[in-house]
């Protein structure tokens, strides 16, 4: 069975190669080729999962060595794969959700002239993401890490004829490069410290306590920097909102279930390093807590339905990063929330795409309203995702998010109370902004009847112009089955996955050989924590209903408070980056240019000018006249005689 691991990566990689190099002759069948190869990878994952279940928990790791990549003296880099419980969880999530999004894209991108290329990019992304999670060493993981960055750049900027999409793709690429520098430095530090970058030896040496804490802290902080870039965590979170310029299936695949979770995988996989470096672990927890609130506040003020969900993604990944920073009591819960989040957030993004498909690609929720009776399947599936993400009792988000809140309280001392309060506050804000999205989209007055059709945000998607009513207003309609069926499947995961994972700590026990799971013991009773969570949830829902359910929603957004205006601008993150980094970089560059011109070039040019001037003066002595040379000889002789007489006198 180990020999099948390579097929996980090879199937979508073959699809990418065929679709991107096959030319226009594949335009008619390209989307089917991409979808079938994504599904083939999922089938291989299911087969390997079944084989893994046939072994004892401690003997489930599979390894496949393909070849030695860089075999030189003192340096060995292999292309080898490792499939254990952690990587298997990601394989099933990536290929399962990825296949559903491929199917959804068949209908969503039906009228796009470059649909074949789009599916080629999707396959390329799947291959890179799978390589990232099945690699058995950090260097091969880095190859997948960079491949994911390339594929995301291509997908975010797929409609490059739109300046906003091209700019968003470049922004995502550049910000992620900052984080990638952290991963590259971490790998270099690992090799100089341990002599290898293979997971087993590195993590075993870290756990044995033979390595200095300072070195492990440095490695941990660099890994955290890498995670911040890929997972859109503070301070490298600014790219995620702009990335919504890509087609909606891209948002569902990359920015809900896969790429943005790569940072959580990296930290969990490197758990032994962080367990031995408390300072790095504290930094992880801090980043997660800050981003949790940051993304939630941003999500409260967005009228663009996709950007509101992007703020939500940032916040939910913050929950996962926070849990991963808690060590053995949080690793399993971080991955559990990652999986449930993959179901309901992918479903929410696909639901948003379905709404846009039926609304002439309008993204402004203030121009929606009353869509539930026109789009019943989208309403139900989106509604189930909404209930799951706010943590409604019995649904997936309730089980996974509550476990993180319990672990936060159980982290001990003042830190436990602070983190527990932050996670509870985040749960209340989540309930508020998601209820706001639900009310503005599916309830209230049909505001789209009173607004002119806006220019499409995604012009290559099939317009709904032929469905306009007699007065020219858009007429919402349900999406085709190719789009609704994946939404229904994801809705089932949103409802049942969390409960299934929680029975008897099934999911935590599954990951225990990799994450060394420890049961959290919060200072207050678990039922009380659950009651507080439900209470803040209801408060958030009630606040949103009072503001958006009982009053008419204005088509034009009011000016709002200072915090609201700041949240609409992503809490001034771009302004901060421009002032501190862009302007700071400009001033630094100008200063360096000045120093270069005046000091470095000044010394070089001054020396050259001095030598040139001296040589010019000396050259005048060589004038070709015999009398001048005779005078020179006479003068030199006189000086020598005078010097000799002076030395004798002394």
C-alpha cells in the first residue's frame, strides 16, 4: 500500500500537466479531466485510509522512498513520503473537498473561455497541497509550500484583465514570500542544529531535550512566521481580503479548507519543537488570540459577502492557531476544528457563489434581501453552514470550537482566563457577523428590486441578464445541480462531522500517536463553559437581529462609528503597511542611495580624481626638453649632496 502514496500527488499533477500543455483541443473535455483526476486522488486516499485502519494505532505510519534528490557529502535530501494519522486527515480533506469544488466549478465556470486552464490550475494546487502534507521532511514540504504559493497566485489573478485581481494576486504572492523566508531560515537552522531536516530525527532530538532552548525558540519563531503568511495571521494577514477577487471556487478551496490551514499543519507537525520552546509557544498563542479578534471585527463591517467570509476565515484560523499553541491539550482540537471548518466554510463560500450566480454577480449584501424563497437549496445549505460556524448546539462547529474554548481555559493561571475570555468574546462576535450576513442576504425586504444591476464583479461567470423582470430588476434563481449537489454534501459535514468526531474523543484518539493528546482540565466545569458559550452566542445573534432584522437595511451603508470605518478598511492594516513598510522602505532606499553616491562613490571617485590630478601634474615634468631634464638632474644631485653633508655633520 505504501507504493500508492505517490499516486496521491501524481494524479492531480498529471491533470495539471495535461490541461496546461494540451492546448485548445482539450477545451471541451478539460473540466472533466481535471475533476476525474481529483476524484482519483480522493479514491486513492480512501483506499490508503482503509489500509491504515487495518493496523494498530502505533503502527499506522506508511513511508515511501522514491529517490535521493541531492546526495552529496554531508547532505542528503530525499524525495520520500510519510503518511500517518495527521497527514491522512489532510489528504482526505484536501481531496474530498477539492473534488466537490471541482464539480461545483463545472457549472460556475461554464461560460468562461479559459475554463480548461482554470481546472489545470486547480489540479496544480491540489498536487502542491498534497505534496506539502505527505512529505517526510521539511525540505520537500518547502517544495509543496512554494507550489501552493504559485498556484494560489495563478488562481487569485485568474481574471487578470481586472486590475484589482492582478493586484490582489501580486499582493498575496509578496506577503507570502515574507512568511516563506521564515520557513527557509527554519530549515537552515534545523540542518545546522540537527544535521538533517527529516521529521523523525528533528522532532525526536527536540523532544529529548538535548538541544538548547534558544535554538528551538528561534526555529519555532521562524516556523510561526511561515504559518502567519500562509494562514493569514497577524501581521501577515493583509492579503486574504483582497484575494476574494479570484473566482468563488478559489475562495472555497484555497481560503477555506486547504491553503490557509497549511500553517496549522506546520505548527502541529512541529509540535515537539514548540513543546520544548515555551517562548515560541507563547508567541503562537498570542498571534492566534489577536487574529481571532482581528478577523472577527473586520467581518462585522464588510458589506461584500465574500470579504465578510474572508474575515471569518481569518478569525477561525486564529482559533486553530491558538489551540495549536496550547500544546498537547490543543493540537487535536486545532485539527478537529480545521476539518469541521473545511466543511462549513467551504459550504458558505460555495453558497455565496450561488447567490452571486443568481444575482448578476452582485457581491454587495445591501443589494440582496429576501432571497430564501427564490433560492431554497442555497438558503438551507448556507443556513446550516451558518449554524455550524456560530457553534449552534449539536452542529459541527459547536463540538470543535467548544473544545478549543475548554482548552484555552485549561492552559492555566492568568493566561487561561485571558485566553478563555478571548475565545468566548470571539464566539459572540462570530454569531453577530454571521447572523448579519444571513439576515442581509436571505431575509428582509427585497432590496434588489430597487437597485440597478451593478457591473459584474466576476464578468466571466454566466450573467443572469435573461432573467430580468419587466422593470429591469434582477430575478434571483437557484443554481444548477452541479453547484447545489456539492453544497448539499458539505452541509451534511457541517451538521454531523463534529458530533461524529467527538463521540468517545474519537478524533483526538485517532491523532494521539502523532500529537500526544492530553485531556484538558479547565478550572471551571465543562457544562458551565458550554452554558457561557451558548449565552454569548445568543447575545451575538440577538444584537444582529436588533440591528438588521427588526429595521430596514439601507441600500447605502451609513457612515458608521470610528471603529466601523476602520473595520471597513481592515482596521487600517494596509495603511499601516504603507506607512511603516512602503514609506519606510522608500526612505531607507533613498538613504542608501545617498550614502552610496556621497560616501561609497565619493571615496572611489575622489581617489580616482586624486590619482588623475597627481598624474596630470607629474606628466608635466615629462615635457621633452633636454634643458628641463638637465635642471632636474642638477637639482636632484644638489639635494643628494646636501643631504649627505648634513648626515655627516650630525
